[in-house]
């Protein structure tokens, strides 16, 4: 009985609120931080790449460097480049895939700066990544009642590319020193079929079997405090003289 | 240092054969022993079975001696062999396409190919029709 009464009251309240006029929509205030907060180029190194072995199957190692700068307020064009190696050694197969990769794209900062020296950012971004890599099967073994068959596949070179959408943050821990994480959703684009064996590992992307890979990176950065805009401005003044 | 990783074994494509009485068409379970010609190890020893799984070799022919209740026949499978990739973690394996089967007629009356494709998904590929033993066994 009590439940019925409460249900009736709730329905009544819903009906009343439906009938009321919609409250006036609040307009989002325009960003007030339309200024360059980070002068110069920021250089970073991904500290997770050498330890991927811990959370991936097989032995995966690598290194990655990043470069970004604030070209317009809150817009950070980014270039990332690295090298990765993947080894799988089981009783039946010895595989190696390796290569260098690069990504370029842009990050957009969503976090409004509280003051001119507030360089912390929370961003979303897009990347285009590509690699020129190679793989080889040093040995494979097929065991059967009829005997053991061994073989190998020589080195195969391949090109692969993918797109990434990402979300992350970078915080200034000391003057010009930053740390930050990024979560990356990677979508593989079409690639040439190598035949046998197919591509297994794409440096910078991950396992080629998957059309979509999720990745996490954590980097430390140093912002080279060189204000190239100021320098170029000075030059102009000199020419005018 | 990563934990010790566990990998699956590569799959195996095995030919599946069942046994039927050539006169009644009913399933029978003879005591069988199977060994590959040229090999020392037996594949199956003195087992009472109504069906059997047999591995094929990477060559284009695979020959077995099969003893059905102590009556021995030779069965030779002529097949095409194709190497298959399972994954870089489990490795490679072979699949087969049966072309024909040669056999002796000591106990085997006939062989019917039901599915010539021998893959990692095992299913009934052939039926062996065996003559009944004169002593009134199977």
C-alpha cells in the first residue's frame, strides 16, 4: 500500500515537472585562457615502453620519445617516435618482430588555466601512426606421430599504419618538468597481406590480429624554455631598423 | 621480470574413421592395433573402439597397418598437405585434403569418404566397412 502511494506521488511530481517550462539554458562561458602557456618545445620519454614485458604476452620492449609545443592557445601539435621489439619463444616457435615507428597529430587542452603560469593540461588528441618494420620466424616445430617437422621463415619487411584517439594529462611537477599519462585507442588501417606467416606484431600498434588495441603510456617531459616566438619577433624588429 | 607464460599447444588435424559392419551396416567395435608403416611406435594398441583418430604425415601419402581382431589390413591415404598458421603463440600445423584411399581387403570390405577435408575441427571423415568375423564376433 505504501509502495503504491509513493509511486503515485512520484508520477504526480513527474507530470507536474513535465508541464513546467524548461529552465533557461546556461551558456557556457567563453574560455578566458586564450594565451600561450608553454613556450618552447617539450621533449618527453615514455617510461612504460621498456617494461611492456610485464603486462604483455611474449617479450616486448621499446623506447619512445615525444615532442610537442603549444602552437596556438590550447593546441599542441605532437610528434612521437620510437622503436619496439617483440620476441615469442615457445616450444613450438621462435619469433622476432621489430621496427621503428612514428606518430604525428594534435592535442587539445580542455583544462582552463587558472593563471598565466598554470601549465597543467588535460587533453584529447588524435594521431596518425606508421611503421616500417620486419618480422621473422627463426624456427617453428610441428610435432606429430609421424615425426617432428621444423622450418623457418626468412625476414619479411612490411609497412603498417593506424589511427589513434587519446585522452590524457600532463602536469608540471617542477619548473619545466612534467609528468603525465595517456590512454590510447588504436585502430589499425588496412595493410598488405604478407601471406605466410601473416604479420603478428606491429611496432607502435601491438598485435596485428586485433583491429583495435588499447594502450597506456606514462611519460616524463622537459620543456626547453626557449621562446621561439620572442626570438622571431626580435628579428623582425632588427630588420625594420 | 614477467611471470612464466603459458602457451597453448598447436592444434592437430586428425582423420576420424568409424567402423561399420559391411553386412548389417551397424556400428561395430573391433579390437584394434594401429601403427604407421616405417615407424616403431604403435599409435593404438589392443583397444576396443568403434571409431579412431589418425594423424597424417606431411608427405602426400600416409600408410597404416591396422589390425582388426588380429586380421591385418594396410590402409594408404593419398592426400594434399597444407601448412596452416594458428597464431604466433601456438605455432603452425598441417591440414589435409584426401584424394583417395588404397587398402587391402583382409577385413576391410570398403571405405567411404564422407568428408575429404581433414582440419583441426575433427569430424567423421571416413567409414570403414568391415566384414564380420566368421566365428560370429563383431
